[in-house]
C-alpha cells in the first residue's frame, strides 16, 4: 500500500469513528428536544383556554400623542395586535382572539347585543373553552354586561373589560385591565359568579356596576360594593351575587331573535310630555321614566303617561339619582296605575330587563317580579 493510500484509509477510519461517536450525542439532543416539546405541549394543555371577543372601544383606541388620555379615536387596534402587545397573557392561559365588532360603545344597538350574546353562548358550550373575555367601550359596557348576565346560560366565567385611556397614552390602564380580565376568566374560583366587570383591579358584578366617572380610571362603581379584587393574577373575593343571573335566568339568548322598542324619558324641572307622546307614537312598547328623587313624576306628566299606557305602553318608574332605590307606591300609586318600579336599576339597565321581559310576553305583574329577582 502506498503512503497516499494508507493516509486516505486512516482518514476514512477516523471519520467513521467520529460519526459513530457523534450518533449517540445527536440522538440524545433529539430526545431532549422532543421531551422539551412534549413538556411545552403538556404545559399548554394544563393552562385554561380563554377566548377574547373584541368589540372596539377605548381599550382598542389610539391618540395622536402619549399626552392624549381623553382625546383619541376609539376602536382602532384589532384584537390580534391587542393580544400580541401583552405577551404576559401566555403565562395565564391559552388565549385566542376574535373580532366581533370594531365600534365605539356609544353606538352599540340592540342588534349588537344579540349578535354578541349569541356568540358568547356558542363559545360557552364548547368543551375547549374555559372562560370568555369581552373587550368593550366603557360608555355602554355596563349595559352589555347586564344583558349577557341575563341571557347567557353558563357557569363559566365571563369577564367584560374596557379602559379609560387608550393604549397610546401615558399610564394607559387597558393592558393591566385586560390581563386581569383574562386571569379572572381563567380562574376556577370565578365559576358560577355570573358576568363580571374587571376594571381598575376591581371585580364587579355586571348587575350592580355602572360607569360613574367619565374621565378617571376608577370610573366603574357599585353602590353595593365590589365582589372582590384581582391583584397580580390572584382573585380575592369578599361577597357573591344574590340576584338571579346566567344559569338561574329565565331568559335565554338562544331563544331570542329580536327585542322590542323600550325608550327612556328623563325628568327635570319644567319637564313636558312631548317626549312621552313622541316615543309612544313612534312605537315604543315601554317607557322608562327616569324621575327625580324617588322616581318622582311631575304632576303634568301623570296623565300623559297614563294616556300612552292606555294605548299599550308599559310604564316603569326609575330614578335619575344614581344611588338608592325606588320604593313602590311611595311617590305614585303604582298599584292603582299598574305601573312598575325599577327598584335599584338605573334607567339604562331597567331598559335592558324590560326589553327581555316584554320579548317573553310578560305583563306588568311579571315584570315587577323580575325587577325584584334580577
């Protein structure tokens, strides 16, 4: 054998030996990679699955500069970008987003309520969905949350969330609010508590909570207090809802295809019956009278209300005063007139319950029972 041939033989032998030695190392690396992938998959399967339904609002808004916390355009950022900007969500749950609407909430209409509630109901029936979050503009957030609380039959957590500042603003509150909402929707201890509003670290009941401040992050309040708080992803509960909701409700969005016209008349000094008469003529099936004090009705308004009632319009006495509740027969002879009182429901929420009741064909006695129970 020549020297050159011997050299080539030795090189081939060395390469073969090296390949033999590297094979176990490569196999170990592949095994480790497969184990890591399996562990990651198991970890993902262990986390709850939360669907975020986006409807627009300030939480998806953008201002011209970071200094614009109150001047901005709502409903600009799509849900995929909203979620992508908050990678911390992956530590809490497997999160998927879906864009249902992209509107400012002051433009929400009955059709939007029906579409959203039906989608929530569909998702709640899926075995692979553990909780649902709805991002929403704050102006009508409480009304939508109450509608969902009355119509969606599930004990799975549903959290409705918004923000008072757009994401482009200094000290924007949307990211933390959304993280808290996903945390609540993903938690087992929120199960069965109905629809919740998660804003400013508070966990609030959809029934009790309203927007009380129009420019601060502590905007949403309940006169009966919050249900609890969510701090760094942990829920702290202090009370539970006692009124009927979700699984205990006699209303079911799966059976509702339309909502009757229910309108609100606001009372004030020197109020005139013009609005009452115009709304009745336009086809209103019920009028919520937002009275002064304890749902008071001015003397010049009593007969116009009774006249439209004789034409088939249901009359509900509520109050423009944000706290307290309307006492039956205290300011007006409700039994005599066959009027309904809204209890502690504000006019806009009294409208929601009245629409659903009339859609079921409820009379005034049944509607009054519903105001006591819901």
